[in-house]
């Protein structure tokens, strides 16, 4: 199954915001800290997912070229 960059961004945002809200819940943060945590982890999730997507894409290209 092939994934596009838009799907990678959506999955990264979903994972990052879920992780950020979980961290905020565990620390008992309120209002602005929760919003900041969710936003920061959302952006970090997008960046990590795009990096992994590009790494896997390069790996699949190098595997198909060697055949």
C-alpha cells in the first residue's frame, strides 16, 4: 500500500496531538500548557512522520533499483 505525504502528515498530527494531550493529562496541566503541549507535539509528530515516510520511500526505491 502506498501512502502519500498528506496521509503521513495526517497520521503524524493525530499521533502527536494524542501524545501531547496524554502528557498534559499525566502532568495535570491546565489551559495554555495543554494547548502548547498539543500544538508542539502535533508539529513534532508531523515532522517525524514525514522523515520516516521519506526514509521508507528511499529504501523502497533503492530496493527496486537493485533488482
